[in-house]
């Protein structure tokens, strides 16, 4: 039997190491049993971390979720020693059974096909599941032109957000004549609330290496870089191990697989600057400079890293390439909609019941993902909106829940496909506050090079801040729209050009919330602290003192068994009292 | 630049070891600074000056890079680092309330270090464990599904473990 323990970043954060230690100890106490304990990457069900999967000798897997060292002991005794699954902790089974089976059954896995199945530090396990077969096929039986034609035919588009056809990008870089070209993997995943790339690098780094090597062959680059966030230490470590293993197997380095093609891969760690996700800024950062974008053209395909033709692809895009070459473009293009092919990975988070990493065929609806896979809101309160594409994207309201997820349909809503962040919000979330949140992010990450972004976003942020503080004035909405339009058209790079999107989409669908803040000085979602007030209903309060004990600033007064009251001057509006009252005596308005 | 502090010879040993692994060209500047910060905990002024002398890269250029990227610190950090996540998932799940409680409990603002040098409080854009939102990370350990009262308790526990009172 084999026991896989999910040790991606979120598995570790949720206590996966303690679970691994518990199983290791139990296994050591029972020397007779046939059990291999192995580590794996993200299994996708972040909401059930820490997770383990027990695979029996016939290959049948039983996935357990929410495992603690105590539950580990139970699983060990019942299932591993006794042969009977500890059903109450089972979340999924190989045959689609298990309490959470519907989280998996609607998904289709290409990019994540090996994530959570293999030990990411073992190249043998990756190869056994098909890794590097695409590279072998490309090098041994295809010309670079044929590889590009295949990628073009697959219809795969850049998964980093912009959605530019990957094959076309490769064609441009391939057409350049130069003594040196570069292919770069953009792993500077900076959207808050997004962890797709990290999970792929942590769970299956070989898929990215294979994609880079195939891309290098296609465009004629013998050097590659992975530009990864320094905030992803586990991903970087596993990628380093994977590169070393691939070199030892002759899958990277000089004369790969005896075909005469040489490809060397390096890792560059970012140092914490969101703007470095923009390709010209990323190039400047690899060159050792401040990561500031420059005007295009020239495009990196003509003049990129160290002045040489360069091609930059996102992690997820590259992780598709090996699969496409191995299985053929036709099979890939059979998945998806007419204009958007393949699958897309989303990091489903926010107020969602079953959050995690999901990979869906393009063409499902938002309803399929939020309700079918995600199980709706965790609070049980009405679903209000979903935010796609992070700081560059927008909010899609509940009434558009049947919107099809593909590049064109999403663009028409004002949101974008984005890199894959999908944040679910319920009725308690204030949309003005969400707009302010994203603009605060882009404003602090603006590199300061162009005026429209540097000063324009600052002015927009100031307006949004005063609106959420109850100091909004008539004309603010129009001013926001004017600034948004100017920034969108005139900012130098993608960061600035897309920065107004969260404001524009919330204005489009939730204008009444802005108006309520400005005119009525009310926050309909009861989120903006300057506009809300907590009060105790003396008729309902029985004087149990629970709220007074919990209040961090001692703002609640009253004797035991008599009605309490809140000193509004002291109240910091943290909401602790509201959640501690069992009698519904506290209200917020 | 101040050279009056008479660092003993051992002070520059990590610097020498790190620099011996590089050619000292401009494209290596960020990795060099990352290694130096790892060794010294931050980027001391005299180290930056020495780096400039050794590589020929101007101090202004080094400072330009060091101040552009949020990873680099120009002041020593506290013994423990407390990072509060302001990712979208954390934001919609109440990160701001958690941050207020943290600042209040520690008596400092985001980006500051407690006067006793025990804790540096920082905000980060996203720690990437969104299902545990809201999250803070103390050194390498993540604490998830926090509330204002939980986070206050975590800080009190940390002080108790250190045998210090606030």
C-alpha cells in the first residue's frame, strides 16, 4: 500500500508535516506492514487540508481530508491495519465516491494531471505518468516549425491573463535571426488570491521544464530562465531538484536525448515587486535592474533579455505544452469552446464552501464552478459576485452567474479570464470596499514610471477612500470614470492600463452601492466601518455578559442580568460582539 | 557612509564568502543582495558600500534596486517576523480587523518593529494559502482562520514563550 501525503504550501500551513510525522511513527511501530509513505504536491481540495491518499495494491485510492495526528491514528488502525476505510473522514474515492466526490467529478485535469499524484521530487514518478514524452517526440520526430504548427493548431492561449495565442508568440520569436535567444517562464505570480502557478511548480515542476525545453527547441533558444517569486521557497526548491534530475537524465543540458539539441535552464528569484509580472519589467529584473516596464515595441520577441530575442510564457501555459505535443493538437482543441481551447486552472477562494485548486474544461459556467464544484458560499448567505483576474480583472455579479467561462465571453462582462484567481463574495462584502482594496494594491505596486499610473491611481484611490469613509461628494463617480478612462488609455504597461478594471466593473454592476455610500452615507453590506454602528437591543439582551467579556476595547457596559449598551466613542467596530451574542440582541446598521 | 564602528574582521567574512561565488556583474546584483540579506538579516550601509567598491556598481544603483523590491530591508528586523496576509481571500474574510488587532496588541504599525526588538510586523500581498484565510505567518509557521481575539492570543502566547512581558 502507498500513502501519499499532500505537502504543498497550503497542506504544510494546515499542519501536513505533523500528519506525516504521525504516520511515519505509526509505521515504525508496526514493522511488519507493507506501507510506503510518500510526499506529494497539492491535491486541490485546499479546504480539506491536510489531506492524505491511501492507494491499495490494485491502485484504488481513498482520499482522506481534515486529517490530524489523532485522525491519522484512526485511519492507520482501521484502514491500513484493518482493511476497512475510516468512512467518516473519506472525502473522495477513485470511483468518484466519497462525500466530496462532486468537487472532483466536474473537473478535467491536463495541467494538474500529475499534481497530487506524484512525488514532485521524483523524476521517475513523473516519467511514469508521461512527463518528457512530448519533448522526446518533438526532438526526435518533429521540426521546430512542426512544433509551432502543432501548438498553433491546439489553440492554446497565454494563461497568464492576456490570452495571446502561444503558437503565434513562438512564431514571432522563431522568425528572429540571432546568435542567442531566450525562453523565459513567468512564475512571478503576484495576483493576491492566486496560487495556481505555485501549486503547479510545487506539485509537478517537470511539466514546466518540459514545456520550456520544447519551446526552446521551437524558437531556437538554448537558454531558459524561470523567474519565480522569492515568496515561493518550496516551489523554488522543488524546481531546483527537478532541473538537476532532468540534467542527470540527459533531458536538459547538452545534446538532449542524443538529438544534438542543447538547452540550459536557470532559476532567477524575484525580490517582491508585482510589476515584474509585466514582461519588459521581468526582463529588467533578470538583468539586475529595478523592475520597471519600458515602451513596446520593440517587443521581447525582437529585443528582449540582454537585448536578444526572447519569448515569455506563463507557468500554466508551459505546463500544457508537453501534453499537447504528446497527445496531439486535435485532442486538446476538442476541449473548450469554439474560440477558447483546453482547460483553465482556477484558485477558488474567498467566501466559498469548498475552496481549492480546480481545473475545468473552458466552457463551463460560473455557476458550474461556484456552486457545482465549490458548493456555494461558506456562510450560506446569498452569493453576490465573483472576482476574476485579480487587480487587473473585475467583478461579475450574481445575475450573470450563467456566464460561460471563456476569454471572449468574460471580456464582454468587463472582467477578464485573468491568471486564475476566482474570489467568491457573499452579501456581506461591500463592492466599493473591494474596488478600494484592489486599487490600493495596484497603487502601492505602481513602479512610478508613468504619470497616468503613478498619479492617476493615487487620485482614484483617494476618492474611493473618502467614499468608504462617508466623505464622498456628488461628482465623485464621474471623476472616477474620467480618471479610469484616462489611465486605461495612456498608462505605459498592463499594470496601469488594467488598474481601473475593478472600479469600472463594480461601477457597472453595483453603482447603487456607490450611491448609497455617497448620498445616504450608508454601507449596504455593513462593511465600511465609518458608516456603520453596532447597537444592543435592550429588549433582547439578557445581560449574559458574553459580549462585554469579548470586547477588546471594553466598550460594552452593563451589569450582569441587565441589558448592556455600547459606548460608541470607544467602539472600534470589529464585530466581535455581534458574533458572540447568542440571543440576536446586537444589530449593525 | 560611516566607517567609525570598527567592525571586527569576522563581520566581513560572510560578505567575502558570498562575493567569491559571483563574478560581480550587474545581472547578479539581485541574487547578491538576497544572499547578503540572508547572512546579515538586512542590508547594512557598510556592506552596500563595500559591495559597490568591489563590483564597481554605483551605490546609487544598488540603493535603487534595494529600495525598489519589497524583499530588501535597510534596517535590522526583530527576532520574529509576523506577516499578515492582505490577499483578496483574506481581505474578504476580515484581514483588516485582524491587522487592527495585531497592531493594537503589539503597539506598533505595519512595517515597524517592537521597541524590545522581538517582533517585526509586515504586511504581504498574498501568502497563497487562501483556504485558511485570514492568515498570518510567524517566521515559517502559518496560522489560519483567524479572528481578532485569536490573533491577540497568538501574540500573547509568543511573548509567554519568549519569557517576556509586554
